[in-house]
């Protein structure tokens, strides 16, 4: 019985390695944006701790995708201010235009929607920079407006969605 399983495992290993043979895709990974539809946000305005979390999400996403070897992360610094001043989810494709200007094949953006301090939703969007075509959208609901809940949600999306994505 063990002899019959060995070829299947070997073939599965080759299939999982095939995307890496094509080389890493270049990706411009922009900072996350907050969609605050909470009563607290309406009454009190932006919070410094949430702004810091948004910044960390982008940094962690860039670092982990680069470390995976599946993505060659392009430095967004030359256009970071311009991108931050845009609403990347509603600007009519400016995310892909920025990615093209940076020489990237993929534009990756993300949002955190805050419904309340208890209920939040994180989404990551991957688009082809040349065609503007959506490649993937992934999201997860999470509970608790804390550093840990935001970090764990992003980690889950990276491990279970982004790194499982075939972008060839």
C-alpha cells in the first residue's frame, strides 16, 4: 500500500511546485484603507491606533508575500502619497494605473470595514495591472478592534487565500 501512495505524493509535490517555476509575479501592494461605518467613527473621527494598524497591515502583507517567493514586491514609496490621497476602491482603476507606473504586474489593495468596535471585515483585492481585470477578492469577518485581531485576520487571509492563489 505504501508503494502505491508514493507516486501520488510525488506528483502532488510537482504540481504544487509548478507555479514557482514560472517565477514570482511583480506586485505593487498598497496600504490598506479604512471604511468606518461605525457610530463611533461618525462621532469621534479617525483614531490613531487604527491608522497605525492600517499601516502595519500593508507592511506585513508586503513582507510575507515577498518572503513566500511567489511575489516580487515593488517599492510603492514613489507613489505612496498619491495612492494614499486616492480612494483606491472607488477611483476607477487608479490602483492598476499606479501599479503600471511602478512596473508591477499586479495591484494588491485592501480594506478594513469597521461596523463597530466588535464587528469588522477585512478584504484583499488582487487585480491585473495591465488589463485592470480582477484576479481575486478575499475577505474575512473578525471580532474585536485590537492589534491582535487585525494581525490574525491578515495572517489567515495570507496563508489560506493569497498564498493559495494561482496568479499565472
